[in-house]
C-alpha cells in the first residue's frame, strides 16, 4: 500500500536540500519565477585576466548546476502539489500503479518503469 505520508516527508526533505543548494549558487527571479545563477562572492578584487576567467568558469559551472537542479525541483513540487489526489502514484501514461520500488527510489516519479523514457 502506498504510504503517502512517508513519500511526502521524502519529497519535502529533498525539496529543502535542493533549495539550499540552489540558494548557494543563485537566486529566484521573482518576476519570472526562474532561477538565475549568481557569481561567487569575491574576497578581494580581481587582479588579472586569469582571475576574471576563473570567475567566469565558476559562474558557468553554477549556471549548469542550476539548470540541472531546476527540473528536479519542479518535479518534486509537482508531486507535492498532487500528493493528495487519488491519481498520485499512478503512471501518467498507462494509469497503472507505479512500482513501489520505483517510488521508494524516486518519490517524484510520474511514470512506471515501462514508461520511464516517455
């Protein structure tokens, strides 16, 4: 049987971890609702072109991580929003129950194993 309380706790915990990671690398744009990477704080002024290049590479890495985390966060938020629906835990493609092992591994799963790539 699907333990929605346990799944909800897992989702909330992962959401909180993701939000902390994202806050360390960027900020939420209130106007667009999208996350923007922010440059790392400088301890001292950039002294040469190498420092600027390093800072740019760091910013690009932060941007990449944000782009990776946003879809996962959105998936978790979608699952949390729909957790009390009768359809929660059912595959969005075939409407059959998602395997318990899959939900335990990924509580935000929207499809069964058969439709994983859908």
